[in-house]
C-alpha cells in the first residue's frame, strides 16, 4: 500500500515555503510597480550575439554608473572625475557634503533605476551604499563639467590652459568618445542625479527639469536631428530617464515628423496619394551602428520605451537593398553618408534590423502598404522606368522625342499611302 514519505530537511518543502512567501508580490499591481522602476539594463548575451560590433554595448573611455565601474581599461578617467568634483566644489563655494547629501536623499530611486544591480551596492554594513553615492557624485559632476563647458563654448578659468581634459582642446578631442559612451545602454546615469547635483551647484538660481534635458541633448546632439525643427517641439518639460532616453525621444520625434507623413516638413520623395514619401535626414558615420544598436537594445529591454527606433530601422532596411538605394537617398538629402562608401551604409541598414519585428501597432504598416500598392500598379512601374531611363538625361530625352516624331511621321505616311490605294 502506497503511503506518503516524510519530508526530510532540505527537500521540496523548503521550496514550497519560500515560494508561498512570494505570493503577495505575484499580483498585477505589485509586478507593475516592480517593472516600472528599472530603466538601465545589462544587455543579455542573446542580444549581444546578434550585434556585428562586439564592443557596441561597452564604454571605451569613461564609466558612468555601476555596471562598468570596475573596468580596468576605464580607470584612467577616474582621476579626472575627482578633479572635476574638487574644481566644482571650490568654484561653487559649496561644501562637498552638500553634493553628497543631495545624492543620498534620492539614493533608493537611483539604485532602483539599475536592473539586477546586486546587493553589494545597497548594503550599509559593507559600505556599498556609501560607495554608490560617491560614484554618483563623481560621475555626475564629471558630466556636468564637460557638458556645461561645451555648452558655454569655453573651458572654466580655474583649469590650466593645457589641461588634457577640461581645456577647450581637451573637451573637443574627448567629446566624440564621451558622447559615444553616454549612449551605451549599460553605461547610463539617471538624470535625477544630474538634476540634484546641479541644484546644489546653482544654489538660489532657478533650475527646471527641462534645463537638464536640454543640457544633455545639446551634448549628445547629432546631425540626425532636424536643425530647422524648434527644440521646444522635441524636449519634454518632465525630466527624462537618462542620456540614452533623451536621444531616443529626440529620434522618435523625428520619425513621427518624417515617416508618419502627417507632420512631414522636409523634402519629400514618395507617397501613394502624391507620389511622395517623407523621410527624416540621417547621418551615417563610424559611431552610427553603435548608437542604433543601443537604441534598439533600450527598446527591447525597457517596456515603456516604445518601438519607434526599431520600426524605423526595419522600414529603412526595406527601402535600402544596395548601394544604389543609398546613392538615391543621398542625392535627395535624406542620407548624409560619412562612411567610405555607399555599400557600407547599405550593409549597416541591412544588418541592424536582424531579428527585429515591426510592431503591429506601428503606423509604418500603413505607409508601407501605400508604397507597395503604388509600386504594384503596372503603369507606375512603366512610368518610373520611363522617367529613370529616358527623362533623366537631356540627350536621351531628345533622342526619344526625335524617335517618337519619326515614328508618328512614318505611321502617318503609311496611313496616307493606304488611303491613296483605297481611293484608287
């Protein structure tokens, strides 16, 4: 006869007890609150395997935040972070403790921004929380010093004119590298930290969350942005999550203004109703692939980010198949290609969207449907061939007109000859 065996210590009973303790956190409200906190993520291996650039998700010059804080290759910049803090404290005539207290007051919120951070940064007894506050002060002050220096177009007077980092020459030379590291998804610092540090720095001078957004946007500015579009139409009054979030919001505004047709303001190329498709101008350079890979990773890992960047890359992949397509878009001013060839630019678009799926809610489905319907009509294809092969070259066009006149004259002569025979 079967009978239940006694449960020994360390058996499944312990697992059941532990799981039952977690039941309270399994309801929808608790899980929604949990997943709404993180906004900075480590890129999973399956996503890294899809990237053609092995270093796309790693900073190369400066670490920001805890994920790459102990990277030996990034350690030389730590000295300059400390120098930035000392100069800011002295210049602002504030105490260092005020900057640390400002960060400590929001430490829980800053810690929660990092997904699966690990307990060592939170433990009070081991000094992890204190080290986290110190890191946020160092990283935040370093960024503020760099961003404000370039924004003012001048280096602070309290640095040596030949300073390797904080002179005009130093900031201009390091800008591309620092900007690239600021857009790495694993290398983000919450803008809340910058906001609190800037509050202390300014003292009684008014500061809005939009001021921090604009400061960061100016630093990570790229030719991808439409220079004619008012900045007020792009940046929110509410504090953004981090630098990559600002870049993402700026990019997605441009996507709506360009690809979604309704807000199109620039040069047009094709649309079903008027044979015009509006596309935003995009610059392709050595850092473009890294930036886009981190934008796509941010959308895949952060549920509230949307899918505009991913949808845009898939749409461009559908348009660009070869260097001839890049050349056409370049001739229309849609692509600014700073790479060595149009072939490289075409490969970039074709590689970035691998494994990605166009969102079922994307309005680009309607744009693509209109373009495909336009292309499927035989007359549109014939007219395109006629325009491309014959009407684009004046000499060929003149030859075509002459041939048409000769053909009509020949037909008329034949008709008159037939009519003459018929009358006879």
